């Protein structure tokens, strides 16, 4: 088992054939962040949406947890499905876990899809979130889930419904796990060489209303050969705010790599 993670991660699998495709969520969300993508892509792939340690239905995260620990646990999930290759999607915290997964086993990653992320040589924001959770408790989770959407989207009933739904899986260990993960995210930023070594095909999809949008552009400059795509007016949770555009960019990217089975569907945009 991965260090600081007392038990296997929960995951939700859809699709019975095709290449595995794993989805890694942001904090404080859970695997349901990817509900549109697992529904869509399971027609062609075996989609695996994971609850990272401390979130959703997975067990608590222990103090001292690291991002590489989460990556090891995610690889353990993949290995239950296949010992071969897997396409990796990550958003925010999930993008950091995704990059660690790709760094650990690059030969098994034919495509890396990142969103809600950026080049962040300092991690002060994560320290602030850890402090706020320690002071405000679990009530902050709902507010942070909403904060991942652009201001106009935060007013939409289905977005508020999504945030409430995530918080309905709160348990006594949730706040400690979220704090532990924010502390992990704040520690030891990766050196520039880490990003240069991510040589597999990579696409970065960023909403223009995301606070990390400028940092996402900079990350694009640090990952060799990466592709950068924008989603107008979308926030951090770009796959929720504009799933049609997120999916179109992914399908276009995968088709060019020969990873899309058959003729790609027509884009919605």
C-alpha cells in the first residue's frame, strides 16, 4: 500500500473495453467532479474516476501524506484494471498527482491531460487553505467547491447542487484529510527539471476565468511539446462549466495521437 494511505482508494469504473482512462479530482472535490467525462468517454474507454485519499469514499489521509503517495495509490488503482497503458486526466490537485504518476511510470502514459493547474514555484495559497480549514472547519468545503467555478456559474442552481452533493459525503476525518493534503501540496514544489522530464504528449486546458490561468500558460512553457487550450469565461472546474469544450479538446488531442478509436464525433463548438 502507498505510504500514509491506510487502505485502497475508492474508484468508480465505467465502460467494459478500450484503453483505461483515469480521472483525478481537485481538493476539496471527489470523483464526481468528472461525472460528465466518465459518462461520455466510457463509450470508448474504461473510465476510472478515483476518490483520492481523504476524499469521497476513500479512507482518511494520514499526516505526512505527500503528492507522490497519492500517485502511488492511484497507480495501485490502475493496476487492478490493467498492467498496460492509461490516459491520465487531472484537475488542480489531481493535475499534480497526475504529473507525479506520469513521472513515476512514463512508459505507461500515452497521453496526459491537465486542467485547473499551473506553474506554481511557491504554494502560499495551499498554506492559506490549510489554515482556513483548521479555523473554519467543514463549512468551508462548500464555499471552496463553489469557488472553483466562475462568479456567474456560482449562482446557477445545478452548480450549487453539485457542491452540496460533494459535501454530503463529509465524515469526521474529512477536514483533517483536507488539511493534510493542503499541507502536502504546499511542501517542496517540484524543480523545473521535473516538468522538463514530462516528455509524453500533454495538453493543458485552462479556463480564462481560472485564477491559475496565467500560471497554466507558464506551465505550458515548462513542459516540452505540450499543447495549451483555453475555455472562455470558465473557472477552475473547466470540465464542469464547459464539458463540451473540454471534451472536444481532449478528443481532438487523442485523435491526433491515434488514441481515439474510430472516427471522432463532431465537435459541439
